[in-house]
């Protein structure tokens, strides 16, 4: 990784508080280094500038891919995914005591669906972090 890429990744990680900006898992508690993820993919006209980058765990990066929106129900409208640069996580999501992530808005619900944030392993991960006082 070039010096410029390292500096950009460091800026993105610091801005995110060392958390995945989609699921809020802490990088230092993860087994894998987080990714610098394009919020709007290059193929959709996004850039590699900091305002289009988010810190993302491997799961969220893999599930999101180049997607910028999804459909909640068959035949439904296209709903944009959560954008950590322009939206506040707590406006769109809340966590129940059992680790279940709730979407407070259609954007939150769409992001939870596409990123499969209520997969059993993700719920267990949140519960463990909540027990340690590290989540949300």
C-alpha cells in the first residue's frame, strides 16, 4: 500500500472511530483488518476521495459490494442504503438487548436486509460486544 493510500486509510479509520460504519463492530476486536469501502462504487461514478469512503468490516464490505440501494419487497421501490458520510447511524438503526438490529427507517431496514446484519453470527457478535460494553 502506497504512502498516500495508507494515509487515506488512516484518516477513514480515525473518522470512523475504528468501527465498521455499517454494523458498528470495532476493528480491534475483529480477526480481520477492515476495508476502506467505496460508498458509491467507482462503476456508479463514485470517487476514491475520503468523502466517498467508509471503514467497513469484511462482512459488510462483502455483502454491500457495489450496491447503493435495494428493494425491501418484491415489486417495491428502490431504497438507498445507509450513507455514513451524510447520515447518522442512530437515526436509522437501534439495537435490542438481545442483539437484534432494528431499522428505524426504510434506509435502515434496506441496509439491514442487504448486508444481512441480523444473521445469527452477527447477532452473537453484537451480544458479546454489548456484554463487554463495546457496543453500540
